[in-house]
DNA sequence: ATAATGAGTTGACCTAAGTCAAACCTACTT
DNA sequence: AAGTAGGTTTGACTTAGGTCAACTCATTAT
């Protein structure tokens, strides 16, 4: 299956509107395949996030670095997810985030201006965007609640239930950081939960 | 200024597309004014959030109650904000949240089905929704980061900078809960910051 | 005017999670 | 085969913030 077929399937699946052949050609003309090797950056702090990427293969993390050099993972991303710092991407301001490939990464990328065109001309694309935006709102509301009112252990259990595949794909220290924990704390939580 | 004029101004302001007279009539036909007295609930846990409300006057909080009866404020809302549990509103599932008026509250409310109609027929409305969705994405990304990587004090300073009016409109214990703090902790932070 | 209710403050104490450091494991490199 | 680098575990100690309880002010209700 080609990269574009992955994208087309994804759009069809969640938008439930049909992509015409013309639609597909438009997408193929303006999404550019891009490969990154493990450890390479899709976005670096201070740069403007000019591209949004659709992950065809591989994984990535979005993180910040604070004054003390402490890294903080905000997002872990896998196949069929979109990769961008949306603040920077929408507003074209310099980003505070880094996005780094955790495995060799294949994305299809496009610019803000192009996305606007897709939204205007491809009904399935704009339906997709509405659904994503809904899902995102819902997911974020949950995650906010978890951040503020769950204990470390509850947040980990939540992850096991909602994103079990994360455990196979991401190293434990990334997951710890994603949950707002030190690696030591997550290690101890796992130890205790085997009792 | 009537309730509807507040809504129209708001839509015009952020969508920068013009509302026609027909648009306005459509909105007036399907947004219903609703008044709540302080302490009344706009939404109760377990109910489906059938309505989304546009706040014309007053304030509200969105919160959960955990097993120990501990209340946790997720959102504080004021004039010109939208009031709903979006998960429940979009999916029509029972809500895990409560939304309560903190002051006497006037909203214009409508249903999910009606909102869909507005989006379809009123360009200014759908432009507005896109902007809100963008802003929301950006704001949430920031708040997530704050939740996971800022200290209590930093989160409070952040609030002072970004939402100074909150301090005038909401009691301190609500703000504490919104920041994920006990009221005692916020009280101590404020004491120290006066040095 | 007085009681009663609810917010805010302060102090003493507790606990969940972070920090630091050492040891331990894989899995690549060369 | 040995060395190196990343990740994980374990232990000892520290700390930010929570909890509980008493006290002080306002504000509302009687």
C-alpha cells in the first residue's frame, strides 16, 4: 500500500464522505512525502511550524525543554496521526516545542495555505477536520481532568486502558514524561501493580 | 443591548464575515434565552448535555466530584464564552461533569442538531467555529503544558498574566481548584508573592 | 442586633512524588 | 569479545503541596 493510499483510507474511514479521483489528485499534488531517521527533528524550538505531517509509518514525540534542561513530553504520536505544533502552524509564530522522530518516520506533509485549499475544495477533507476537532476536544478535556485530579497511578492505569499499544511502541521513560512523572516513579508504580 | 445583539456582535467580531438579516433571524428563531439563578445547574452529572449555551451575562464553573466528594473545577466561564460538556454534547452520552452558575446567569442556548444547521447555512457561524476551534486547540495545549510542567506558583502567575479578570470575578477557592490546588496552598502562595 | 454560614488564613503535620546516585541490563558498535 | 550508550531498577533522602483543625472576617438570614 502506497503512502497516499494510507492517507486516503484514513480520510475515508473517519469522514464517511467519498474522495473523488479529482480529490485524490489534488491531495497527491500537494502532500509531499518526507522521511526522517530516528532522532531527527520534524520541528525545532524557535522555528515556525510550516508543515503539518500525516504519519504513514513510525513514531514521534512533542516535547519542551525547560531552563534546567528538563525535557517534558506533551504528545506521543503514531501512524495515522497528525504531527504539528498547531499554535505555530496556525499563527505562524515561532514554536516553543520540539518534535522528534522516535523511530524512522515517514510522513506526508503540507502547508497551512494548502490545507485551507483542501478544506475549501474537498468535502471529505473538511468533514474529516470537523471529526478530528471534536475528538481532540473530547480527548483533551479528559486529559486535562486526569492531569489535575488523578494520581500518578491512576493516570498510568488510564493509559493502559486507553492506549495499550503505547506500552509496546514507546520507551518507558517517554511514557513517564508523557504522564508527567519521573522515570523512577513510573518504574515503582509498575513494580507495585504486579502484586 | 439585547441578548441577541451581544451574540451577533460576538460572531461578527471573531468571524469577520457579515451576518445577513436572514442569518440573524435564523439565529433568533433557534437560540432560546434561559436564565439561571446563582447556584442553579446548567448541567448535572449523569444527564446528557443537550444544550450549548452562549453566556450573555454571569459566570459558571464546570466541575467533577470524585468518590471522596472532592470537587474539581475544570473550567471557569464568563460572558461571551460557550457553555457545554462537549463530549456529552457531541456524542449525546451522559456527562461526567456538572456546570453550575456562580452568579445569576443569562444564556442563549441551542441544540446540537440546530448548531449543525447554523454551520451549514450561516457562513459567519462556521467561520466563527473554525476560529474558536483553533483558539481552543492553542489554549488547551498551553494549559496541558502548564499542568504537567509548571509549579503551583508558576501556574498562578500564568493566570494573573493571562486571565487577570478571573481574580475579580471568581472566589479564590474556585481559582485554587481550577489551578489544581487546595485553597490553603493558593492562600500561602498569595501571601508569599507579596514580599 | 445576633446568629449562622461560607470564604480566607494560619499552623502543625503528612504523604506522594521528585531527586540523586549507584547498580544493572540489553542492544549495538568496533 | 569487549566497550559503550540507553534505558530501567532500587535505595536513601528531600520537598512541594495536601490534609486537618482552629481561628478570623464578612455577608446573609432571622
